């Protein structure tokens, strides 16, 4: 998987949830994140997939989200090779 980090806003966009929901995943449900500064938090795509594995028994659902993250990174960087490792 790529070493790119996603912002809270980007994760909310990918999953169609609010920014507050992503913060809840971090605080209450243990989604691993990295504090870049006092007001900046980043999350690695593989941490999102690991988090989802604990909450979803459906391999199809996890594949769908993996594709969603990959598609987002391709659009973000306009370079399909950058997101190839997902």
C-alpha cells in the first residue's frame, strides 16, 4: 500500500460521513492516526483498512472500500502508479 497520508476531510469524503464521525472513529473506536501538528491529523490508508477489518465481516465490503481509497488517491495525485500498491 502507498505511504500517502489522508486528511480527516478526505476520509470523510471517501466514506460519505461527517468529519465529526471520523474523529469519533479515532477517539472512541481506535482508528490509528498521526498528529502532524496541534491542528493537523493524518491517517494512512492501510490503517483505515485495518480499522474496517475489525468492524466488517464482509470481504466484499472491504474490497469496495479498498477500491474507493485507491480511486481517491489516483484522482488526488493524477498518477495511477502512486496508488498501485493498495
